[in-house]
């Protein structure tokens, strides 16, 4: 079954708009804009924001759902709200097999949309519902295939790679990169992306705590990651948008090797969660020493780099920040004092205390490397 295209949905909205002689928009059931057609009849605040921002706000969604549009099988008239600049309109639920997949909205400023006209328009709205339902089924099947592609079972991954290739979405020999999006808010559950706004060959699979994107060449991975980040942020309240994190793995030559890139992307997000300088986007190739996270079990890595000398320092937060800043600035006292906004003599006093607590010599390159590795990786390995 072929995937319905945005053009098909746009054609339907154009047809409904012409039939009703009214401006029309089609939104999915999450109130994300799919298509719109302009006619005479006005433009209110809600429609303007929907077109410009490509989605409606949670407040707008709650307002209209209060009229029962999600359950209705018939057109629903919603009143004007002059205080908020809202014009009267009619909602045509886009349903298929008893399920609402979206909404066609018609402005009705002069009340010309009679029942007979709306009955004809509902027929076209049902066609839109069928296309949206088909799109949803295709998306679900692609999500399942991508999840299988990322399976640790090589045979399962190989089969998924063949299926994706046979569908003509991504060739086996095309270089691919995995992008992962998460949030620093532990209580937050992931939401589906508006996949129609990403290129068709970019595959996505939402999980309970992250979303994985498979990006094939020749797409720019950085551009796709930025677009996905904005889509992700659109679904959140403004104060939570800064918590969205992106990880980008290294490219792989074969589709069946996507899991390796996915694992790197997940580790990159983990680094971004702990290290502010890697927010909002952490690229595996740029992580430096943090790539050690991929070298083995977390407990073994912790035992290797967070030794007793480092553990003693972890109990002194002020000294920990001091030595981290000092080592990050390659041992420059002037730059470290400036970064910490302290007098250089205060810095020297702290460094002497650090040497006494750890038993390490900050003038010794090997001791400095040992300390730098330990304090850098401790937040990521449970130090």
C-alpha cells in the first residue's frame, strides 16, 4: 500500500474549500497543521497562528475539544469568541472506521454553510480521514521496522534492513546516521513527531523516553537534527523546551549497522545530560574522552577511572569545580582564576589543598591526566 502524500491531502483541502466557498484547514488529531486553503471569509487569530506556527496551542485544543469534536460523526459548529478574536467555524471530523484521525476546519463568518453543503463536505472529510488513517498505519509499520533495525540480534536487523530497502526508502549501501532526541525531564513521556514535515526517507521510531531518527545520505544530518529538535520543542511548554537533548552517532556504510550509530547517539545524549557544553546537541565525533563510555560496562569503567584519589575530591564540590576548571584550561592559573572569578592567590591555595586531599602532584602530567579523566567521567559513571 503506497503512503498517502501531502499533495493528496492538500488536493482534498482545496476541493473542500472550493465546495464550501470558505477558507479551510486540515489538522491531524494532535492539532498539527497538515494543509490549508485560503478563500474569502476572514482570518482570525487561531487560523493565523496555526498556519504560521504549523500547529495549535494546547489551550486552543482544549477549547475546541470541549465541543465534542473528537467523538462526533457529524459537523460541529463552534461559536465566535470576540474577546479572543475567534471567528465562528465548522469542524468536519476526518474519521475512518469510527476513529477520528484529524479535523477539517471551515470559517463560517456569514453563516452560509448550510446542512446540505456540509453533508457534501463531510464526504470529502471522510476521504481525508481515510488517507490520514492509511498514513498512520504506514508510520506504525515503519516504526516497527526501525525498532527491529536497531535490535541487538543481527539476523533481525538484517531482515529489517532488507524490508526497508525493498520499500525503496533507504538502500542497503547508502551511508546512514542515527540521531536520538531525549529530554532532561525524567517525568516526561516522548511524543510523536509530525513526520510529514521531515523528508520521507528519514525514518523515526518513538520510544517511551526517546525518539530515534535514521538519516540517510545525502541529507545533512546537522540540518535534520536541528529541524527535529524544533519539532520536538513545539510539542512542549516553553519552560521545558531547553531540556530537549540531541545525540548524533557516527555514520555507517550499511543500513544493517544502524545500531552502532544509534548506541553512539544514545551515549552522546548521556554526555549532554551531564556536561552543559554539549547541549543541546552532542556529536559522537566531538566527544573526546567521553567516548570512553562505549568501552565497556559502566561499573568497570568507573572502577578504572574513579579511583580513591578522585573519590576523595568528589566530596569537596568547590574544589571539584576548581580542579575541573583548572584542568580544562590546561593548567593556566590566569585563565582559571578569571573563569572562577577568584583571586589567583585563592586559586593557589585551593590547588594546594587539592594536592593534599588526593595525594596527586598537579605538576606531574600523568597525575593530571588521571585526575582529569576521573573528575570528567565521574558524573557519567556513578562516581
